[in-house]
């Protein structure tokens, strides 16, 4: 096949250009492909070009926005369609033939797209993940509780690396959580393959892409989310990053044992609370300074409205020792009150908030159906409210602590401080912790299932009374409703909470 031999001969000449770094090199079109319209172009290219050439082509067409698929070097219908789409958009004959004009133009266009975002490869020390970043558009914001964060100046782009290794998660379990749809969230693709998964979708006005891989209990990946203002630049970048990320390129810093590596510290739930950091004084009142907040966030959680004058309730381990506490889109809390002994905190917000959630008097009933609402795994779920269902499995916490409930509703990092509500929308607890299944298994040889904890409503009410917060007591006669209806009653009063810069 003379045309095929000609293509193989020019592959070496154009390879450097197609592999992202060199200037265009003039080539000749394969004669057989150009003259014989019935020739199977896919077979021609696969049989007579190098794998590196084909992989580079897919890489290039991803930067131009024409290809969204694996960099597997296989020229099939998807790659040929991308070639034809590129040709049609750029005034070339849409015949799938990779001639001199096509090669020069695809190199030029892809170089321009790559250079516009300042694409550069980095290895994240917090997770060991190696990925490309759009360095011209985002800046490092520091480490999170599970990885690292990069963000654009306007907040329209967020990129995060994530690693779970000590929490006992499985790849299937994380996939199940992240692939769920919900209010304001749609999933356009959720695919598991080759020891990992990819999820694409739209959430709260932003597109997102999540890519994860796993080696046993070591799960690593990244997410990128962007709004419409950045779509032209970031959508191609996200596809390139997803196909080229190396989750296990390096090892995290030695001594990094994860945010939930300890089981118990004092016989209560402190050692298994989400987002633990350095201890703050037992009780404090502070007005956060916005002069020089530290980049990134040291912990995240959830808070909910408890009074008409802007007080929200959350966990102490979410808000303690923070230079600034951000409450969703409401901005920084103007006042923070923390009581570590009860693991409760109050946040004052000087903005319009949702209706206060009523708190039941006393305690819920054993076995009662409950919902845990919050913002779990924020590093990869963005700001989507998550709802899980379970029941009250014990009216006591660890070591028979009467300030806590044991619940079966699944909770994750970021749920801390969120409300536990019954099916009438009444607050029956404050989510605070989950038992570390890995640590318990090490101690007992058995893996515990669905053992999580919440602060009892009577303990929360005492805390609110002590700080003179005018909260509402729930009406005990309210009828129970469906899960969607109960969620709808409370969802506008629940906010993500970020702790910026530990003191």
C-alpha cells in the first residue's frame, strides 16, 4: 500500500509537533487515502502510523475541543468524527484525511489553546497525584482536609486533588456517592473502568468533571468545576487533565495519616470527628479578621439556621481555631462562639438567611426515621446539599454518653455540624462524627457498619439557651412527610461552612 508507506515515512517528521512541543512540520497527504473514498480510514491510520502519533492526535484534538475520549491511540469512529468536526469548523474539507493543511492547523490551534491556559504538570505533595493545571487561570489556595485546592481570582474555576486512605472508603462507595443526582445537580456521565471512574455533570450553574482511581484502600483523584464564563478554555483543559492525570505518581509527605486516623481520645466522639486540627481554647468569642486570611481551608462542615437574627449552629471542630469562617455564599461570620466540651459552635451572619429550623424538645424516639443533611466530601462534590436516610439506633453515644445519639444514616467528611431531622423537618440532632471503621477493625477484628453519631437535641438546646439564642421549639404534633417533602422544608436553611487559616 504505497499511501500507507508514505504515511509511515512522515510520521517521524510530524511526531514531535503532534506531541505538544514543536513547531508545525509540512507533510504530504497519504495518496491512497485521498484518492480512494471507499478506503477504511480508521484501518489505514491504525495500521500505518505509530501509536505515539495517534495518541498525540487525540491529545491535540482534545485541546481544540473536538475530542472527548481516552488517549488510547486507537483511531475509531470517535476520533475520525473529531477530525472531521475540526476540519468543518476551520474551513477544510470534512473528509477525515489528515493532510498537510490539517496537521499544521491542528498543531497551531491546540498549541494556542494549551498556552492560553498556561498548562503545566505538577505533583501535589499532599496526595501524590500528578496532574496538569491551567496555571494562567488558577492560583494555589493551600491544602484542604483531603488534598489541595486551586481557584481562579473570580471563583469561577476550582480544581482540587483528593486522597482517601485511612477512612475505610471503597472506590465503589465513593462512586456511588458522587454519581448521585440531587437538587441542582445532574450527571451526564458516570463510568467505571480500569480501576477507576469518571463522572461529568452540571451542578448549581457549574460544569464539573471528577476522575478517581484506586489501589485497595488508597483512593486518589481530582475534580474540576467551572462556570459558563470559563467554559471555552476550561472544558478542553478538563478533558486533557482527566486523560493524563497520574493518581499514583508520587507518595504523600511522610507522616500524613489522613484527617480521621485516630479512633478515640477521651472516650467520646472527639477522636473520630471530621476535620480535626489544633485545639483552640474551650470557649471563645472572636471577630475574624479579613486582612490576610490564609489560603485554602483547613476544615469544612455544615451549619444550619437556628434564629431569625442570623445565628447558625455547627460543630466546634469545624469552626475552632479559624482566622476566618465562611458560611456558603453569605460570606464570613462576624462572630464565632465555640464550646469544645460540647463540640458545638455558633456562627453569626450579617446577611439574609433561611428560616430557623425548629428543634425538638427532649430527645427523639429509638428507631425513629431520620435524615442527615449536609455538604459531604466538599472537595469533590462542590456545594451540593446531600441527604442520607437512616434511623436512631441508640439514644446514647460512646461510653454511654448522654449528650449523643447513635445513628445509621451514612455521613462523610463535611457532614459535621449539619442537622439531623425527622420526617416532619424538625431538628432531632446535630451530626458530629462517624466511627473509624478501619481503626475499629484493627482493634476488634470486625468491621462496624453504619455507626455514626449526632449531638442530642436537648444538649443543643442547652447550649443555645446558655448563649441566649432565641431558637424555635418544634411543634410535636406535625405530621410526618415523604423524604423529598421533608428535605424541601429545610434545605434553604442549611449552608456549607469553611474554616480558613488555622490560628
